[in-house]
C-alpha cells in the first residue's frame, strides 16, 4: 500500500478545540469531584468512570499536541483513578481531596500549555507523589506504571538501516483470525511496502471440504521478505496478530545483489507475487477493501451538535432584528389608531397576525442560539474559593445554585471577571478567620453562596456570604478620608454600603495580593453597567453581605419605554424606571446651583429636561403638571426625567451607533421603531451630567447665522447658541441615511421635521 | 478510494483530528460520540473500517466491539481501538473483544493513515 499524501502535519488548528474541550472537562471534573467530596462512600462506578474519562480525554489530546508535562501528570492522575474504579484503591474523603488538588494542577498545566508557558518540572510534585502513594497503597506497588510508554514506535536500530536483509518468515494464523477482522492479505500488503516479498502458501492444514469451517483460517505461509528496513519493521507488520498466530522471523543473509528496494515496492503489486492467491474461504473478510462497491446509502447523521462561528450567529440575530422592525412597520401600517390604513381583508389581518407570532418565535429561537448556562462561569469559582481560602487560612465552602440558568454568551463572557472579583472580595474582606468566627458564635466553616435565576426577563446573580458584613464606620471614614464624600454629609446605611462602588475606594489596610490591587468594586460596577446591568449590595453588620447583580439576558434587544419629547422619540430602558409621576407645583423646587429638584416622598430628586439637554422645541417646559419619569441611576441615586408623553412599552432591537458616530453623551444606542423612525436609547447615567439649556429662559441671540439649517435655531423657542442637538441631529440623520442605503425604508416623517418645524 | 471509516471518540478534539486526517487522505468519514451513538450512526450500513476510543460514556469501546462482532454486517469489519498506552493488557483486552488492531495515542497523521492502511 503506497503512502497516502497527508499534508496535515499541522494540527495546531485543533488546539483551540482541545483547549475549549479541556475547559469543559475541567469544569465537569470539578463539579463531579465536589459531589464526590460530599459523600465519597457512595461513589458509583459510573461516577468514577466519568471522572476517569475526563482526565483520560485531556491526556489523549495533550499527547497529540506534545504537551508532555501535561501528559505525564494526567497519566499519574488517571492511574490512580483507574485503581479507584477497579476497586483497588478505596474512595475516601482524603483521596477525593487529593483528586481535587490534582485537578488544580491539571488546570495549571492546561493553562500553561495554552499560553505556551513553561511550568517548573517539579510543579505539582507533592501532588504527584501523593497520587503515586495512593495508587501504590491500593494494589501493591506493582500496579503502578509510571513509565509512560507513549512512544509506540520502537526505534529501528541504526545498524539495521540501509542494510538489505532477507527475512524468512513462517506465519500460521490461529483458526479464529478472521473473527477479529484481521486479514492476511493486508499483512502481506504491508510487507510489500517494506521491500520485495515472496509468498508461498502452505495448504497442508486444509481439511477435507466437508469439514471445512468457512469462517476459520487453515492456511499457513512461508514468506521471504527482502528489505532494508530491519527486523522490527517486519515484526510490526504482524503487530496486531502476533498473539493469534504462529510466527517465526529469521534474518537470513544479505542478498547477492543490491536491490532498488523502493522501486520494487512500488512496481510489484501484491497479487503478482503471491502464487497462488491465498484461498481465503471467507468472502466477507476480503470484501472491505478498495473494491467494495460504493452502493451505500448516504451517510447517517454524524453529530447532535455543531459549532458555529459567532459572527454568523450575530449576523442572523441582526437580520432577525431587521425582520422584527419590518414586521412592526407592517403592523402599524394596518393599525387605524396609529394612523394606518383600514384593511377589511380578513385574510390579510390573519396573515399579519401570524407573521407577528412567527416573527417573535423566530426572534426568540435565534436569541436562544446564543444562550448558554452560567455553569461555564460558575464552575471556575470553586477552585478560586479553595485556593483563596487556603491562602488566607480561612475555612470556606462555596454553594452554587441555578447553574443551568441560561444567558447570552456575551454576557457570560463578561461575567467571569466581576464574579471572581466579588468572590475574592468576599473572602478577603468579608469572611473572618476560623478563630474569629468561633468567638462570634458562628460555625468555623464560612459559606459563600453563588446563585443565578431568571427574574422578569433578566438574570439575577447573587453572591452572598455569612461574614462580617460591611463595616459602615470604616467605609464612611475611608470615603471621607479619600475625599469621595464630604465629611458633613448624612447618608443612610444603604448609601454607605454602596460607597464601596465609588472609584478609588478600597478598605484593605494594606494592599493584599488577593484583592485590593487598586481596582475595586467600582470596576465591577462599571463592567456590570456596561452590560446594561446593575449591582447593589445589602449588608447586615456581623451577619454578612449580599451582592445582587441584575443583567439583561441578551444584549441584542432591550425592553424599553418609548417616550415622546416634542417630535422626538426616546427609549428609556425599562429596568431603570421606578415610576412615573405628575408632580404639583409645590413638589418642584429650585436649588441654587443645582437646578430643579423634585420632592418625592421626602426625598429630593434632580430633574432633567430632555428638551433642554437635547434642545428639542415644543416640549414640556415645566415639571409641575407635566410628566416625570423617575429612574434609578447605577450609583443608587435617582433622577426625574421630564417627558411629554409615554408612548408605550416595547421590545426594541439595539442598533449600535458606534460604527456611525463617536460616543454621544446621554445616548447609548439607537433603535428603529415600528413606523421606521429612529429613536435614541437614553444612557440614563450619562444624562445627569449633561448641561441643560433652559430654552424657555435662555433666549440667546448669539451668532446662529451659520446654523440656519438646524431646527432648533429656527423655532420660536430660541436661537440656541451652542447645543448638543446639532451633533445629535447630524448623527441621527447619518444613521438614517446609512439605514436607507442598506435598504431599510424609513418614512419621510423624520426627515421632514425641520421643514415642519419651520412651517410652524 | 472512497473507503468509508467510522471514527468513534467522546473527545471532540480527537474526533476532529481523526476525521480531518482521514478526510484529507480521501476517506469518507462518519463520526460518533460514543458506542451507542456509533451503533445508531451505522445502522445496517457497512463501513470499511471502524476506529474507536475505549473509554466512552454510554457504551464503551469494548462494548461497541462486542456488539459489532455479534452483528453479521460488521463481523469481519476491521476495528482499530485508540489506546493511550502501549500497555499489552489494553491491547489484548481489545483484541479479545474482537478488535483487529490498535493505534496508540498520541499518533501522527501519518501513523494513523499507515495503521488504517494496515487493516483495510
């Protein structure tokens, strides 16, 4: 058989698959071992087999990529596991704990391999020794084979190379040879690749026809193999059958004349040498070969899951987003109440309803593609807790729940860092040492709970501990010391707790190497906010703290409240909205230097006029008697946003402004409403800091000649000199144009506004 | 050409590598994630060779080989087991169950193809 062209020496492309798989396997391993730790005496063979397989798979892949350190360790690890599943090594708590430690080392080695880093040779040497000792304790030292016999190709001795030798081979297969799918002809073919082969069958063992068993082998062969590849190569040809045959291989003398071995090997097809062809009385044994008729049915299903490039999924999500917009446009066109045309065609109405339903289902299905259980992030945490607890000499157990809760992949990816940070924080600052806990009458073993659940279309993740809780005095002191809050300010307990989210805040007396490296909870909050999420903390001194994160399930759509301000429409993220109020004049106060505030049940809330921030004419100018939407800011404060009208709650598809414009303060993204109109999604946290131009009072008469085109400057309300709306307007128009270029039809309503406004 | 091979391994990395190498050499490749899956992938179809891992959930390699050998359609199909050890016990365990031969992991693409060519 001649060599097949391979050309695939480079297996690097599978490395990523391997590391992804390792990540999954290590996570599974961790969880399985944790379970086992709970009740080691009830371990089933299935459990142990599953654990064994995980380590075994890592070893297998590692071998393929030549990660020898990883292979060696995995082998030691696996040998112990093998002993355990065979029942030679008893499954004890101590033993399981060694396995958990071994998993950590395995994880280090995988990470080192991933980053192409080298760990010292003695990395994990203690664990290795412990594993070896445990294995040896089971079935006697003899059971342990540490000599990794991975090199399956015994090196041909140099002296054998190039020297042409004739081997006399006597080969008598056992009667059951064919039952293993072995075929002498394949062996002869193999020998053909080594050199010249003369084959002489020995039919002396052939019984009379009536006693011939059709599926047994009765022949023997004498072979003369002339090759320069050494005896080992010849033996290798019989590698698979050597235990099931009589085999004698003798090196004869060198031939009288040098042979062009390679030429012969190629030139002599096997059948021309074999005389006569082996009378194999089993057609089915020879059938699978090159001659096999290709009359097979098309291939069966190959796998139950596929891996798809994330870009493709994103593209799909995007397309479905467009479809949703188109669908709601159609809906509005036929909605008489919203100025659409009356349709009397019942089939049309029915069709639109179905379209509506299917579109939503399609959208949900597409979103579901990106959903993954949070398990992948949660499974990294036990190790973190274990390592930290050891480092800090604290006793901590991590209890997780809701690992199967699904959330968008993007959210998951960005969840790991904040979560790790919070758990570090909890262990470092929250949880006391065992002695201190004993004194406080608590169990020495502290508990950190990590849970996830779906709640009203969002995912809620909680990290809680039964530690000290937040030391409010210390926090307040620190915050004033660092000038983060004025010393004379009165803050509620909850407000003090939330000070830990302020940038630059860190209560650790000294910077420990566990947490408090200058990045603090402010980074956590920023990360969570960037995901459209929110984080709060509740703490009971002496009893512990509870951090609650609420995150959107997906970053592709947003549940929003569409509001109107003048002719503009904005979307407020529904999760930020607390309530909507219509304040009376006595509720609105003006504070010097702070603008207007609204008194809401004894609390003063700053008022933000969208009309002033974005210079929108013909909008409500007074909070009193108007409509104010009370929203939560990420820092726990609240603001009241004055709007003209609430148009309704709607799921909107988020369209990033990024490719079209730089970041605009107060705006996080845009969306296209059902009528095709572009609405901007407000960045609530960015709003407060924006300057508000009071259009009712500041009637400036500055140089506006050059801005005759902008709507704001032409309206009765004022010739606003310098206003953000100029920028916003331009950006929005540009986005609209881009959308139009992409074939998304946008009714002319928006584009006509300047003219309409001018006409007024 | 056009020889059809079924590769069975619970490790995606292994499946991918085996399939990639074999496909590159012109084989038709079917893949399965464990023994049970392999049997359903095969159905009544014949293949020219089966390469299987030993340690797998649901139905392991040894169980798969036994099941195949008891089926007339696969009684003589060459079966190679993937083992990590050149450990003789593992090889003879496979051999006793009815395997034709073995491939020791890790293997190079060339080694894989050479071994496959040894049996089919």
